[in-house]
């Protein structure tokens, strides 16, 4: 990685903390090793602004000290914080609505018929952030099968960021986030209450929660803990942060863990790559069906 500039961005009234090229490279190496995330040169300002906060929390005066810590055994926990500080959790309910239209019209009806015959249905929201994607899928399932919780239907919602996983499990969303949830679905599947500061907050209904299981999972881990296969995988706006080699590996792993005819939904600026391309056919915008 070649980095053009050293970054300095001191908070008012404090000593400058410089992120030198050498330390940026050390941080990039950790991101690559731990999460398969590629940190480009242009991310140096972002790296500085996000990690300088960690330095303050830890009362460290230099990125050299910070890198020494995260590279050591004693810094194992901080290494996780580093990863979380540098990933982005941006998400929203019903993001990329065409995927949910495809779910309603094409992917879900045969699966619901299967569920009614007593078969299990498994869906995975991989890189789920705070759960808005998984709950959007759950809302769509409930619109097609109003008592879905009585069937063997489960959505696994996983993310590397344990804070996001905890938020998803809790299922509290601000009024601003709820703007993307259609009114009818909001009224049906959410309860509103005022939080401690008097702000209107919405909580996911127990029925919808019962369809979703949240887990911490690193997509780049050597193995995944799930035993069975999935009928549908949503992995959107997540793989884009990985290097090319990791992306190809992930697509292959999705191919192998999908049950035919499985569907894979990816983000608007992502593309399938590597040998898995041959196993999928396009079935809509950034929507792929596993070949028979
Ligand atoms: C931009 S959000 C996308 C959320 C949602 N899929 C969507 O499209 O709205 C990307 C998520 O991927 C997660 N992520 C990044 N690297 C990961 C990894 N190696 N394993 C699992 N999740 C990861 C981040 O924590 C973040 O929550």
C-alpha cells in the first residue's frame, strides 16, 4: 500500500497526533488479516479521524503506541474495536426496494408453500448491521404468511460488529429510521414509546422478533458455524469493503451454502466475481439465482 500523505488533524487545544504512512500500513494489514477488508490510500483521513478517538480513550499519544498495542497479545480486544471503528454500518429498512419486490413475487411464494408442507426455510442477512434488513425481510414474510412464527422459518442476521448485533436483538429504532418502514407495516409490527429523553422510539413486535436470530459472525472467518443450508442470502453493501480475493472466496462460500434454487441478493455497487459466476444466473438487478 502506498500512501501519499501523512495525516494530522489535531482537535482544538490538543497536541497533534500524526498518522504516518508506516502506521497506516500496519493498520491496513490488520484490517486485511482480520476481516479481509481493503483499506485504500484515500481512506487515510477517515482512519485518522475514527482511530484518534480510540487513542484518546486509551490515553495513548501516538499511532505507533496504538499499533504496538493492537499487534500484541494484550491488544486482542482493542483489535476488535479497531475493526469496528473502521467499518461502516449504514443501512435502512427496505433499502434497494426491488429486492423486496423480487422476494414477494418470485423467491418467497414457493418457499412459503414448502413451509406449509412442514419443511424448514432458512434465510441469511449477512452483514446485517442493526437489523433493519432482517426485519424488512421478516415483515415481507409476515405479509405473505401472517402466522409465519408457527412454521419452521428463520432468518439468521449476522454481523462482525457485536454492538450492531446487540442493537438488532433489542429492536429499538428512532422515528427517523422508521421513515423507510411503510406505515401499514409500522403499525402492525412495531410499538412506539418515548425514550428517556422523550424521543419517540419504535420497538419490533415479539412476533417479528421471533423470526430473526442475531449472531456475531465474521464472514472472513476460516469456517462458519452454521450446519444447514440457506434458501436465500442477502449480503448487501458488505463485500464491497473486502479485497478482490476475499470477495471471490465469499461468493464461492455462498454458492456452497445455498440450497437450489437459492437466491443471492447483493448491493447495488457490488458484482459477482471468480468461479462462482458460472453457478449463478442473473434474475433481476443485483439478484442471482443458483443454477440447477
Ligand atoms: C454498510 S453495512 C450494510 C448493512 C445492510 N446489509 C444493508 O445493505 O443495508 C455493512 C455491514 O457489514 C459489516 N461487516 C464488515 N465486515 C464484515 C465481516 N468481515 N464479517 C461480517 N460483517 C462485516 C459491518 O459491520 C456493517 O454492519
